């Protein structure tokens, strides 16, 4: 993929990985549209970037998604890259009494997988009109092996990983839309503090890895420790599982 002169949508782009990628893409001469649920945080992010548009929108809200797609079709008909970065995670024990794992899993699957599939489907007609186009789904190291305190989050990212592979095969047959999957390990963001995020890599390192792989058309991007875990997973799934649950 070309690194400049793209029009890029990043969901959940007001902080963390999404913001770091937005910063790098704007510096490479792209116009970036970032979305987020929190207006104040979104406005703060926009003020720190150039050549960016902020849209308050929740990918998990059907009405918001319809309004977002309509605005993109009207105001940004040249949109050619969609980065699905927004996510939801809960830390909990499956054996804890009254934890309501069903509700937590429902919210995580809706945000992390089903909402991504919905947005991609609605934007595909626009993407397919462009000379070059890409979809980037942000999954996680836990798509290969779950962490037991992130059980339903891990499962939702595994589902998104599987979907990304299927979508890549399907679109390679019928269109010029490329499908990338960005798979970071633990990253130091506000999102990850409950799971020891302070020990993770900086969001800028994820953005660096993404930019490098994006221009090389490396479709499955194993960032940092994800690359090591993947090698371990290929040789011994049991050891990979133990490594993430030590």
C-alpha cells in the first residue's frame, strides 16, 4: 500500500494505538478521520494533529454507524483505508460469583467483532470504488492463545482474527481491497492499565510496526512479543497458552 495521499478512517482514534497510528499517518501526508465516543477527548486529540477530522461516533451503536457511513459517503468519497481499532475489554474471573460473564462477553463480542463486521460491510462499496484500498483489523496477541482473566476479550479477538483471514481471501478474489491484521502484544495505554499495561510497549512502537508492514503489504502484522508467541504457538500450543497465563 502507498503511505501517502490516502483518506483514512480510524475508529477509536482519540487515544492509545489509534492516536499513535493517526499521528504517523498524518505525518506521511494522509488525511485521517478519527472517531471516538468521548467528545472532549476527541477534540483534545484533534487539536494535537494536523490534517485530521474528528467525528463523535460509537461503533457499537447502530444509529451512530449509519450516520457515520452516510457522512463518509458524502464528505469523504475518496475514503480508501479503514482501520478498525475501537475495542472493549473486561478483566474478570470466570469462577467469580455474580460476575455476569454473559453480559461482559456480549459487550466485548459486539464491539470487538460484530461491530467491525458491520462497519466493513457498509463501507466496502465505497472502498471498492477506489484504485487502491485497505481494511485493517486490530486484534491482539491473545487471538493465538487466551489469557484466562481476559477470557471473552481473547475469544472476541480470536473471532476477529478468523474473520480477517476469511475476508482477506474473499476480497482477494473479487476486488482490490487488501485486508491487514495488526496484532499487538500488551501495550501501555489507558485501555490496558487493569491488566498491567504499564509494563507494555508504547503505542508508538505499534504504529511504527504498522507503518513498516503496511507499505510492504505484510498482511498479518505480529508486533513485538506477538511474533515470539506465534513461533511458540506453532511449535507448541500448550506452551504458548502457558506463556500467556504464567
